[in-house]
């Protein structure tokens, strides 16, 4: 089972990938996720963060599909 720290690390890696490789997509994200989000919001659970990560993955997947990339 992934820890909250593992999920946060994946979120940071994914958002960095989006920022570097797909800046137009990165700009369209409503917010820039922070690796310290759980410190700011102590009630955030592993499940919430996993849902957030899954959402980011879906956004990227759909973007790539719509733009005939990968």
C-alpha cells in the first residue's frame, strides 16, 4: 500500500512532467499542487490524495489523446 508520502511524491513528479513537457496543459490546471499539501490541510487522507493523483493522470491521458500525442 502506498503511503501518503509516496502519493505526494508521485503528484509532484507528474505535475513537474506536465509543467515541463506540456506547459499549455499545466497553465490550464486550476491550481499548482504543492508537495506540502498535507501539512497545510492535516485532514487530507491518503484516499483523497490518491483520487487527486488519479484525476491528474486522467487529465494528462485525455490531453494526450485529444492532441494525438503518445
